[in-house]
C-alpha cells in the first residue's frame, strides 16, 4: 500500500511548524520548523510527495489563502480549518506551535477536519474592497466624534441632536474661537472629515460599478428585489458566500451567519439563549441593518419598484412574500412584548432564509 502522509501546519508570519504523521505510525513521523515563506513550505511537501500521498491542513488566519493556492498549484491536497472548529481538550493547559501542528495532523488523519470555503481571487478582491469601505466609514465616524468632543470641551454646544446636517455644518463654520490654534485644530478635524466623506462617495460609486459587472449583475439584481437590500449588501453576500449551494438548507445558512439560538440541553431540560454569533459577523451585521426596514407595514416604495424593473415575475412575487411575512413577524413580536432588538434579530434570521431560497432557485416553492 502506498504511504499516506498527513501534515499539520501551524503557520505564522515568520515561521511554520510542521508535524507529519504516516498511515502506519501513532506518533509523528517527522516534525520541523520552517520559514514562513510559502515557497519553502511547498518545496518541503513536494519532497515528501515523492514518498507517497500527502494531505495537509492549517488554521485560517492572517496569512490568508496564498499558501493554500500555492499547494493546490503544486498538486498537494490542502484544507484550511476554522480555528473555532478545532477541538481542544478541556484539561489541556499547554499550547505551543508544535502541539497545534501535531493536533491538526491527528485530526486530519482521523477524518475530523472540515475545510472552509475558499473564495476565488476575484471574489476575495471584491470582498476586501467592501471591507475597506467599512473601515473608511468607521474612520469617518471616529473623526466626527473627535470634532464634536473638541467643540464640547470649549463649551460649543449645538441646540439639537441632529448633527451633520447643512444647518449644523453652517453653525460650526460660524464659531468664533478665542485662540487662533483652536481655529486651526477645527480646520484640521473638518478637513479630515471632508476627505473621508469624499472617499466614501467614490467607493460607493465603485461598488455600484462592480455590482453591475458581468460577473455579479444577475445575482446582485435578484437580491436587490428584497426590501432593505441594495448594491452594498447584495454584493457583500454574493462575494462573501460565493456558492450558496454549499448550504444544504436555509437553517444551515442561518447557522453560518450566527443567527440561530444557543442551546444547552440535557435529559428533559432544554435551555436556549441568544444567538450564537458564530460564523460571518460582517454579513450578520449587514443583514440586521436590512431587517430594520421591515419594522413598518408598507407596500413596496418607489426606489424598491425601480430596483425590480426587468426582473422575473416569480422573483418579485417571492420578494413580496418575504416583505409581507417579515413585516407581520416584526409586528407580531412587538405585540407579544418582545423588544425591537429581539424582533429585528428574528426578522433577519428569516430574511436569511429567503435569501438562501432565492439563490438556490427555491422561489417557486
């Protein structure tokens, strides 16, 4: 029988710990520490491949997918494992790179390693651009807070809480500072805010352009038929999820977004808590933002009607079905005395199910 080698890698920026198990040994066949360069790792595994079949895995982290893609090009089977799904012994108090690599190799040989989804290079690039847009938005929020706190320290209070309107900006420009340096400080903060706002407008326009490209246009336009979902959220789902068919049902997709309740049951006792918040937190946050649009009973508005132009009748009917059901869900939960936050989480969970159905051709069901 051909030798089969299972390799666990603990990969970092500077180093990579390697632990190798053969199909005939209970202990590691070979262990070593290599430089973190993927070329050196690929060369070492190609030498091992001459002796037999090689399977390897490493945990997802800051190093991304470059090593995985390099190993695929070399014809070496590789899986990336979610760190949260790697079992740890409760009593284990020692953690080293070598132990982590050895643990991964053992799990891989036992068939207990499930690889995560690897996006295409195009989807990964689009995903990074959208996340960069979120970082710019966060920087803008912080810059605005810094300016408001600066003004508050010197007694400049705005009459209402409606900040960053045209009237508020005009009020800030009319402030007379007692110290010349205060004026310069204000102008520095304000210039930063204007710069970030302009950058955000340009990035939003670019996201619309990407969403209407041939690669994404069809799926993005289907998702835009749902209330609360426009270019940003639709494109985020398409490029982050990739293949929706990898989820066997809507419940699995909800679990991927961390929207299912926690559970700790034993015997006849069944305890459920809040949502798990596991999986893709970025998409979960966007979905919750979309779910707030269902808090009022209303028919499709003008902007939603325009977004639906050119779409199939069954797609629009499916989105309307979601609209009626989710609005009713929100109202029903409030009637039962639930908070708005609980209601919006419940609505976002069902909205995830409708999205899964739309992307898996369950529209007619």
